[in-house]
């Protein structure tokens, strides 16, 4: 029987990871570089991106480009895409990973500024970046876009409702966009449950225990555990997968009463 090649190989591909300097984004960028992809690390703090880019280039022998980028700003999307294109001449993978949900005391305490900030970062920016990247990927023959949603989009709580609404709109965006580009640009949604990234540093042991109790697997996710799904969606392993919603949440979403 003929030996199958490495389905997850990304040698020579170019991947942009927004929010690639920390947390899930850093793990995904590292996994892509481990598989041979050149990576663009884009977040607000350039110094953090530079440090990650240097480490990836050193450890995996790929090219890594740090770019200062605000995911909520319309014009920054264009600048990021053009910067990546100028440096590498192509874009094969885009991960819309930068995202967050600020705290608020009640739904009526949400003011217009908070609403705009959450929607800009979690939806407006990813939309602009996806459309710009998809058009270029299509012209070049194909690519993969991965939008990082949240289990909160499937099972929303009043504590992060605008964020959950923005994230659920990413599912709609992927469903709509995946019908375009003759299927050559695959656009999928990756749905993390609760992961112990920097956000969890403020959580007490009791909080972690309570949250873990809601997860069928009985524990929270470790950042490294997002990697398998990201590599799958980014690579030829997912050559027949587009418009999909892939949960990586220990079984959490839909499991609460
Ligand atoms: N961790 C979880 O439990 C969890 C659960 C569900 C969904 N998610 C989603 O997964 C993604 C990653 O979460 P995470 O926990 O890994 O986050 P994180 O550890 O807080 O890291 C966030 C990353 O995004 C960047 N970032 C934040 N705001 C940005 C902005 N306005 N423009 C550009 N970059 C920005 C940060 O860098 P700078 O500070 O330099 O900008 C950092 O690299 C997010 O979309 C989040 O909503 C996470």
C-alpha cells in the first residue's frame, strides 16, 4: 500500500495569526511553524509579536514577521494583508483569533462605546480581514480561513452577551462566505470552550473547580489542546471541509441544562 504523505504538512505556506503573541493564537502559530509554515504574528503590542516571531524563526527555521495590528480597526486589516503580501508574496492561511469580552455590571450598563469596542474587535475586524484575504487566496488558487468563535456563542450567558452575539455572527459569516470562491477558499469556525490562557490568571481555584464541573470532561482546556483542530482546518487534512463549526470544549456547549 502506498504510504500517505503528512496530511498536516504546511511547508512553504504563509499563515497570518491575529492575536498570535499569546494564548491560543501563540499555540496555533507555533503549530503552523512546526509544520513548516511562515507566520505573521499580528497584535497590538509590537514588542510581544517581535519576541514570538524571533523564537519561531529560531526554533523552526521558518520566516516569521511581527506586525503591530489592531483587530478592531478597518484600515489595519488592509495594512496587515498588504504587509504580509509584500513580505511573502502570498497568503494561504488566516486565523481570526484576536478577541475578548470586557466585563460589565448589567446589560443596561453596556454603553455605546463598549458595544462598539466588542463588535469592532470580535466581528467587524474579522469580517474585513476575511474578505480581503479570501479574495487574494481565491486569485492565487485557494486557502483556509479559520474564525475563532466561543462556546459562549452556542450557549450565551448574560455576562458576555455582546461578545457572544459577535462570535455567533462569525458562524453566519463563514456559512455565507464558504459558498463563494468555488470552494477553493475554505472558511471554517473553530469554537473553543474554556481554556486556561492569560484570562484564567485572575481565577481562583474555586472558580476553576466550578467551571470544570460544568464540562463533561471535568476540566478546562490547556492552550496546546486547540492545536489539533487548527492544524486540521488549516491543512489539506480538511480539503473537503468548509463552512464547518468545530467545537473544542471538552463537551461543554449544549451540555448544560
Ligand atoms: N481562553 C478561552 O477560554 C476562550 C474561550 C472561548 C473563546 N476564546 C477566543 O479565543 C481567542 C483567543 O483567546 P485567548 O484566551 O488566547 O486570548 P488572550 O490570551 O487574551 O490573547 C489575546 C491575543 O489577542 C491579542 N489582541 C487582543 N486585543 C487585540 C486587538 N484589539 N487587536 C489585535 N490583537 C489583539 C493579544 O495581543 P495584544 O495585547 O498585543 O493585542 C493576544 O495576542 C479569542 O478570540 C477568544 O475570544 C477564548
